[in-house]
C-alpha cells in the first residue's frame, strides 16, 4: 500500500491513496499491473505543471513496455481547484490514458461539504480485480507511519513528509464510495 503525501508520488500493485486533500488534487493512474498516485497541492501554475509532468514521466517510464492504456482518476474536494479539468486533460494526454474521470467529492466532509474548505478528504483506491474508489475525512493526528515510501518528490516541501497511512485504513467502516449516489460529481475528461 502507498499513500501519497503532498508533492509526493509512488505506486503499489493493489492499494494506493492520497492523504487529506482540501484544495489539492489527488491523482491515481491504473496501469496494467500497478496503481500510481500523486498528491498535487494547489500552487502556482508552474509548480502544478511540474507535478503533473514528473508524475506522467514516472508512470510512462514504468509502463513503457506495456501496450495497454490505463485509466486516470482525478479527485478534488468540492468546488476547489477551478483549473482541475484542464490539469486532468493535460495529464490524460501526457499519459495517453484510455479513460479519465474527474470526481468532485461533494458529501460527507463536514459542514462545508461540496463547497470551499470542507474537511480534508483522504482517498483510497483498491484494485482487487475491480476498482474501488473510496474516501473519508481523516484528521491530521490520525495518520501513522506505514506503507511504501514515496518513489519521488517533485517539490522540496514534500521532503518533510514520511510514509504515512490512516490509522484505520484497513477498517471498511467510515469509507464512502466515491461513485455512490450523489457523493461526487463525475465528469469524463
């Protein structure tokens, strides 16, 4: 299992996640045999573009010999990050992804759910022969050391983060299915 902290990216064969996103963009790419994740905080256009291009380069180099195209999942908390669609389109193009979907998480994140500055959302994507897209709020003090280390950091601020996971990541209680009901607005890119 791998959970991407801010400015960090990595992979796992069956389980990846992104630690609390508020204005950040959480990205997961499903390749032929692996899942890849990156946590891209909202920053200047230059730093955001660097995160996208470095992640795309990492995935492309890892998946270069595979002929099948993968699927891209982009997660945003509420109405934050108005540039997310353009960023997702760019990433889809760089990865030559088969499908790309942007999810704006709208429910179950406190009083401001669906707006700006809702409680942060942690994302969990599992590939067990089918893809599960899950999310929940995990307070900052409920992350513990664990999981794979990041493969890379695309901004020096990311070096302050170690490899952490939600303290109850394996407990199915409290995780919400991204695609269930009106939990998220979904847009094909």
